[in-house]
């Protein structure tokens, strides 16, 4: 059995910024943070989530974006320090979110500081967003990481994959499927229809068409700050699409208390079984407690286990 912890959208505390750094899209996001979001995303909740993940000692950890808020250079440096205290790069895989590319910042001053966490097999660091999709094989599991992060105009939080990245992802999913690996796709924006036009993945149709052709065992995403379940069609049956609550959500926030998902992956009757335990921040904030379970099997519908 292989265990994978999935968390997302930690939105680490944002430092104060000089006016010169706010003469662009950052201005609205910066104002929104200090007026509202600073009370929604709290470091105490995130600390409880991290402590519980460490106590559970999963085989690997997936973080599906939005470590920062308005892409200040000092935010990326703080996030790099936080990551160093969390887990080493070989045990933690990151894909970027829209807030991580809120505005254009040179790679070596921004996401490049976390490049080792976004490096594919055989690489020491991701050289840029063009490196996506990334591939990380871990035991019987392969993580296929996609980037939907593209700087957008004010008030837009949409994501793009682009035809080239989708084509490369299709080849990788086909190859790793032939290898008999359990294929887990990591993406920030939910690849689903019915999302807000201000927050959606713009090429959802192309992504879903690709999954219909080659399939995968699960898609993990963040962005909506909610633990949610959906399915999209695959060549042998529905593919589960799992979103997770923000890892820093305050207990009294509109998203409810912070959560992460602990996924146990095992071979089952010629396919794969994924047992998903939702773990929510406990009342004392020092760890987590079970908050529901889900079971998914290759080629079968998901079922809820009480």
C-alpha cells in the first residue's frame, strides 16, 4: 500500500509591501488580503494540518498550489523557508496555482526558489513553467503534475493548460498506463464544467477529452477551497476528481475548518483501489480527526464508507 497526503491552498501569511510593489494587479489582492482573507487563512490552522501529516508519515505529499497570495518576491522567499521546514523535495510535489503567478515575476525570484519541489524525475530543479507537465514515479504511483498558472487581468483567477501541455500530458499518461502504474494527475484549477467564468479552467473541454482517450486513476485539485468530489469520463469508467479544503482555513471561515486528504492506494482485482480519508482540523487545533471516507476503484463508481 502507498499513502499520499493531498493538501492545497495554504495561502501563507503575507508580509507588508511597499507601495512600489503594488502598482499593478497586486493592489486589489493586497487590499483584499488585509481587509478579509487574513482572517480566513490562519497560520495556526496550517500548523495543525502540517503536524498531522508529519505524524501520519505518508509515503509522499502533493500540494496543489497557492502557497502565496499576490506573488511578492518576499512571499516566495518565506514560502521557500516554510517548505524547507515541512518536507524535503523528494517527498513533496508542488504544482503552481493562480496566486503563485498572480503577476509576472522572474523565475529565479519566484517559483524557481521552489524548483526542486517541481522537478521531474532525474532533474534537480524545474527550469521554468515550460517544464510542465512533470513526472514523478514513486513506487507503484506516478504523479503527473500540470501547471494552470498564467498571470491574468485584475478580478480574474482563471487557469490555462494550453494545447501543448495537454498533448504532452496525454503521451505521459499513455506511457505510464502501459507501465501499469497508478496515475495521479495534480492540477490547481478543477477541470470541471460549471465553474465561475472568473475562476474556471479555460480549456476544461480539451482536458476532459484527453482523459476520455487515455484515462488516469484520479485527478487532485485545489482552488475552490472546498473538499468536493466529481467524476469525468475515462476510457474504462468514471475518473474521480477530488478537491480539498484550504489547508489554512480558519474554523469559522465560509470554507469550514482546514482539511487535507490521506489517500491509501493499493492494487485491487487487476486495477486500483483508492481509500480516501478526509482529515479535518481538530477543535484544539493541534492535529486532525477523521471527517469522512471515500472509496474509489478503477472502472467503478465511487462509494462513501461511513
